[in-house]
C-alpha cells in the first residue's frame, strides 16, 4: 500500500521534510523569545523558557505531502492564554515568513493557524504550573495537569494522546501503513474533518490502533479490510476504547455516560486513552454518522472482493461523488468587504457549519443535512448570488437528503427558512462579527453548485499558473545574480 501511495505523490521529499524541521526550529525560537518577553514585562527572574511539542500525524510519522503540523506551545505558569492570543499573535504577524495568520479562540481547542515558510501550522497553547522546563518535561506524567484549566488540558492532551497510542499498538510499522491508507481514503471520500462533524485525525488514529490491537499479527492491508468491516458493523454508541480508562486524584471529568449526562448523547464515541479520557468524536451528528456509515459499507464491499490490490486501491480511493449524488444544497458564503482579519472570520464561520446542519435536520422536509468537509476560497468572489460586491468569499456546501420524507420533494417545497434565519442570527450576533464581515446563505440546485465549483477550479489553476511563473522568474533571476 505504501508503494501505491508513493506513486500517487502522498509522501514528501527529503527536502520538504528538512524544511519542516527548519520551520519547527524557527517556531521554537519565537516561542522562547515570546516567553522571555512576557517574563521581562512582568519582572520575572530570567531563565524561564517556552517549548514546543509536535503531535498528531506529524508526530506519528503518517503525515502526507503538504499536510499541516500540529504543534503545542508550552509556557511556564506566568504566561497566560491572553498573552498567547494577543502578544504572541502580534509577534507572529510581524514575521515576514508567516502568511494566513488567524486565531480561533472560541474553538473547542483554541488555536492559532498560519503558514510558516509555506508550512501550515496549527498551534495550541498550555500553561504549565511548573517553575522551569530546563530539566525536561514528561507530558505523560499526570502531575503536570495539576492546576491547569480545561482548555490547557485539551491542548496538552493532543501530545499525551499521540504518545499513548504509540505505546499501545503492537506493531508500529503496520499501524503507520494502515493509518496512512485509512486517512487518505477518508479525505478522498469526504468523510474527514472534526470541525464539520466527521472523524478527525485523532479519531481515525484511535480506531486503526484498536484494529491493530485486535489483530496484532495482521498485515497492513488486512488491518484496512478489518477496519471497514469492524466499524461498518459496530454497535454504536458502544465506545471504542484502547485501554482501561485511568482514574486519579486530580478530579478532572473523565468520559462516562453513566454519570455525565452530556456523554450519553455522543453518537459514535471514540475515547482518548490519556487521562482525563475524552470523546474525540463529540462533534458527530446524525447526518455525518449516516454518510460515514454509508462510505464504510462501500469501502468494505470494495476491499472484500479484492483480486488485484492495485485495482482495489484505485477503486477504494476514487473521488467522492458527493456533488453528483445529491440534487439540493445549502451554500454558506463567508464574505468580507475587507482583506484584514478575514482568516479569523473564515475560521469562525467554518467552525459553526455543523450547527447549521443540526438545525436543518430538524426541518420536516429534510432527513439529513450532510456537510462537505472542506472550504472553497475564491480568489475573486463569484459574480452572482449577490457576492460580487465583496473582496473575499469562501463557500461551504451542505447536501440535503430526503430519504425518509414521506411526500415526494418535487410535490412539496423544501422549507428551511426558520432554520436558516436562526443560524444567520446566531452568526451575525457573535462578537467575532465586524462591520465588514458577514455570511450569505443560499438554497442551490446541483447545476448551480457545479457552476461554482468550476469557477473555483478555474481560479485555482489560474493562481497555480501565476505562482509557477513567478517561481520560474525568481529562478531565472537567481541564475544571473
């Protein structure tokens, strides 16, 4: 499978990997500079340092070409989250190597997003109640959680969960190969994205790890086959758990539907192994569960009949037919009259798309409201749907499924005005809203969406051609200099 993914261009070159290491070194330098500056302003004795830790796919060694790096910024106790989102954010903004800087402070795990020398970074923050980190820091030690608030625990647990998983799988090489395949499949089939209500990287990693535990001597392709069969048949909401959940005297809330009311409503619980154990799939809702299960069933049928593995993988990884299968869509256009600060507004709107889906599910004429888990950012806003007056525009699409609606949709108007108006009010009343930003929500047919997608593709190719030309020009200039 790795050879097949290599031929598809999944893996990065050695030069690109080296560039990632250089970027992480630069980021670590900035973090140390930031922590020192905060300490100096507070009159704290010198010697306190900040430190960065990678987690997620990069830490696991299964990241794809161009993938972002999940990074945890750890700072001593006198550095606050406000310092991080105000002072460090400003420091990043002043660096000429950083592009696309935005922050999402109200996210489940607050973070800063940016590109550093072309490498996408998702940066989270935790303040450690320890006087110094010079003698090393074991993030798996539960005692480091003492005195932390909930958001810091969520941030630091990204690294703790990653390291726990690596300790719990029987064969790391097999695990890596199977996980690469599953994540690539999920992205190709449009069932990847925690923000949108699908499984994210952590959830897929935990599920693949569980299959590896159940079949410790299986090949990577067998693990992939078993993954689809196991979770197609899984009796949700029974949880996916890698080990007995830890309990200790720190009194943090651990996932337990028997005692915590909110945990009872998790539809497809996949539980993290590091204390305090949490549900990594709390965003999943009825529509994404339906669509995900549908894709698992398809994938199982494809892999169960394998004769030639290359032909099997080709069919398995075929692009989603999302925009062909469905006829009716809701489009959410995130817009702004200004360029500055748009990334932050865009991130806020994206994080709320699943809320609109949940509201649409409540409409009598809708069975499922299925989000497509990616954004379409236009270089120039489309010249229709009232969007041409804006400087920035990003589109999100939600497919409407009428499977269980008794009356034929053709004979009954799809009424979702109430749900759309409620969501519109919710977004526009947010503190994140400025005088320049807004959203526009439209009900569109498949042909309308196809036209918007073709425009996006055309603009993307145009941009890539311009960038390639600029790179060639710079290369030519460097030859003569």
